[in-house]
C-alpha cells in the first residue's frame, strides 16, 4: 500500500496498486475519457490532477481535478510530440476573429518576415516594438499577431461529483 503525495505521471500509465491512496500528483491524459489503471479496483483518490482520466466505478474518489477537455495544439504545441493531432488555424478552439500580439524571439521574427516578403504579403503579422528607458537605452521586443485559442471543456462542475457521476453513467451503460 503506497500513499502517492506527488509526482508527474502525465500522459503515462501510473503504477498504482490495489490498496494505494492518492493525495496529489499529475495524471493528466491527452484525450478525454482515457482509461488508466483499468485493473485497479481498490484505490482511494483524495486529490490530484486527473484531467481527461476516465474514473473507474470501483475507485473511491474524494477529490481531485476530473475535468474532461479537448486540448488545442495552438495552446499546447508540445502536445503534438506526445501524439495530439495538430489543429488547423481555424479549428473549433479558435475564439472568433480576435487576435492578440505575443512575444517571439528575433529568429522567429526574421523567419516570418522572410516568408511574408516571398509571398508579397501586404499586411505583416509581425512587428518590432521599441521602447527607450530613462537612460535613453533603446530596447526592442519582437511580436507576432495570432488568433486567440482556448481548450474546450467537455464536462464542467464539481470535480468530485463529476468523477462519481461519470463512473455511474459508465457503469449503467
């Protein structure tokens, strides 16, 4: 019997055993309703990040974050390397036509500017913002304009109630 108090097991199968207690830790999964530890029947979960984990009906769930969500690769580009399919520019996560300016490094600025010149782009999606401090030192910040994207939350509500309800629904089907 182990008490799990911390650890990052995101996108992996944690090595829970029957009789374990989970107090905290990260067990987040890429896709909604991902089953982990299918053969574990006797476990108590008091806390932890279980985003996209499908709770098993035999588990005792007293707490934790059990939100189910669709991740957007515009928000989480590193998730592509973990197996998430890249989103299109106009994916369902995009929040309308609003855009925002975000900081980029000089290398990315130059790359985008060169691509825009080759394509004869009339309106640039990058800019340099210059500021002069009190000592008359000029600093510059490179930025690009991007659409605003958000992950889509599939299930909302109390984390404990959500996990228990999901387990009950699964059990009745």
